[in-house]
């Protein structure tokens, strides 16, 4: 028996059926922001709006916010391929949990099929830590 054949990591296939009530925003600038519902309370919404305004974006007008339930993951990879998104910010979401067969470092922008991605901590953690804010700002400047 070849034991090395089974020596690879398996990735869970997330749900590709996303209820419409999990989306907010108009997507004028083709940006998908993925965040857990529990991390998207008013204070963190205000913080995210400030972050996006620093790169000349209005949260509700220019982006689509995907509110991810804490107990369920949706296929962001399918969403990026089937809709008109060019950039994706994921806060507190691991790429492997939402359908990507990759692992990446936080705040290190990467590109797949011409689309840009940034993965960061939960908004609550970024908001409370100057170093994380700087790392996010640096990543945003590389993509925008």
C-alpha cells in the first residue's frame, strides 16, 4: 500500500447556495467584503467604512458585503468566479474555509485568475491593534 498517496490535505467544500439576505451593498466598484455576522456590529461597520473611505470607496455604494454566519461557510471562490467581483477582502475568514485550496499569510495580497484578495483578522482585532491596522493599510495600498 502506498502511504504517501494519502498524505495530502483535504479541504471542506462550502455551501454555494447563499441566501440574498446575507448580502449588503451595491457593488459599484466590484469589491466583495466577507465578514462574520457577529463581527459586523455597528462599531465595526463604522471602522470598515473608515478603512474603505481611506482608499476612496463608500462601503454601501462601492462594495458588496457578504455576512458569513458563524456556524456556516459559503463558497466565496464560486461567488468570485460567477459574479462581477474584481477584489475581495476577507476579515476573520480563512481561504480554505470558503472554497480556496490555498493557504496564505494575513495581509499579504494575492491574485487568482486576475482577481485580487486580501485576508485579515476579524475587524474587532484589527480595530484594537495599531500594528494590524498598519498591515491592513499596507496591503490595501498594494492592491489599490
